[in-house]
C-alpha cells in the first residue's frame, strides 16, 4: 500500500519547522548572508524547540526521528535559508556514523552531550586532494598503544570553527582508504582542541554564507583507540553508509530552496506589471512557473522515496543518488529561472532570489558532486 498522507504528528513537526523558518530565519537570513556571520542565536532557538540532532535515538536524549520526519524538517528550514540549514544538518551528518556504527558505550558518551545543550559537530571526510576520490585520502593514522596518531588535513568542513566533536576519516595507508580506512571521533575538551589539531580561517564562500566552512590540519594528534567507530579497515564503509543515509536530506534542502524560489516568483509575477498587465498573465512566464513547480514536486517525491527506503531499513544508493542529483539540479534550475522572472531586480540584493541561486549551487557540489551521483547511478544500473 502506498500512502502519501502525513500523520498528525508529522504535520505538527512540519508546522513547527515551518513557523520557525518564517519567524526566526527569514527575517535575519539576508543579514547573516551579507556579513557571512554564524547565526548562533538562531541555532540556540532551534535547539530549544527540538529541531536539531533529530537522528539521535530517544534513549540518548534525542528525538529519534524517522528519515521522513527529518526530511520534513530540513525542507522547511531550507525554505528559510539553506545556509542556516546546512550547519544544522551538519550535526546530523557528523552524528550519523556514531548512530550507525558506534557501540552503545560510544553512543552514550558522544551523543548524549549534544542533546543536553547546544553543541556543534563536524564530519571530516573531504581533503584538498581527495574530494570525490575518497579512497585516495592522505590523512593517516598510526596506532601506538591505546592511541592513534593522526596526521594530515581536511577541507570544506562545515561547523569546524564551532564544533566540539569531529568524526574524522583517516587511513592506515595513504591512497588506500577503501581497505585501510579508520573512522575516529575527536573531541574538544573544555572548549580546547587536542594538541596538534588546528582549525583554519573561515572560507569566504559565494553562497550559504551563514554556514561555517573551514580546513583542519592534524600534526601528531593523539586519539584514543576507544574513539574508533567500527574496526580498522572499515572506515571507508562507515563513511559511505553514512552518506547513503544523509543524501536524501540534500534533496530536502533542494526542495526547500526551490519551493521558496517558486513562491517568491509567483508573488512577484502577480504584482509586477508590464504592457499594462501583471507578467503572470504572459504565457512565457506561466510556462516557466509551471516547469518550476512540476520539477520541485518531482524532486520532493524522489526525496520522499529515498527517505522512506531508509525507514524501511532498505537503504538504496541508487534512489539516494537519484534524489540528491535530481533535487540539486532542480534547485539550480528553479532559482536561476526565478532570477530571470525578476529580471534586473532579481540580480540585485533588494530581492531574495539572487541569494537563493547562490545558495543552490553548493547543493550540486557537497556530499558527492552531481557528477559522482551520475557515476553511482550508472554503476548501479550496470550492476542490475
């Protein structure tokens, strides 16, 4: 049986996230984007109302939300500002490998603190020379007694400047992470990073400027063996399994920003007059709006399917890649068309659509570029 109706609980959760986006995010999103500042106060309020760390199981103080539930929240937050949403969801990304592969003791030790008070977490996978080529990572770890010694660097790490917990992927042998990978949890103690770990300056990004993105370096950083997720050699699989569980949320972010661009465009088309009538009366504009609407709706359905599959304990790399790739491409197309509908005004910061377009671009890049998603899709098709 296929049922597209949300439960009363899901509707209530969606409504909470929608009101939060409209009341707490939209009024300040432009200012944080312009200044490139981290919206700490927004995150504090989000934590208070239960919109962060959704993946943490109830026994460790979290909501234990389903993937469909999380999808609903992420879409609404992204409607307000996908940059704000990215830092919120970076916590989900960083905590997910602990949820999936941590022991009960590790879950209690690492997950409980982030639910007790607002704490940020980071997922350290990408490197300066190993983005799409994850197996080629150069960050190494060497075991010495009860510790691993970590050396190397990570790039494009969301929340790095504010995080107190990092899930960092390393390898026992450079360039062979697919069989020698090790996933490690690194904690900041009393606000201080471990000796030898350095977080570099914030990146000056084109879009999603409210999110904090930085590089990290490791110089003989000691990490307890007790902080390893899974066994030695399983780090690559931990990372891939995590991404299979989080890529649907990129689809949710894409749908949120697409829906916002569509709503802004419809309202503007009804108000803007040319040749004696609202431009909404011109077929050229109507066709653009229709295409934007149907693509957004299709992206949401793909995203729902990918989240549903996870809730059924049937993760599908194929459907996950469908959702991420189609959703991100849709967001880029829809926001670009929104700027076109606004004309010259759309290219200025007086209206929000230029920000939406800048924000949307990153969705095609992070958590596996859309080109890599096509590689995954093609590979799965050949396997079938």
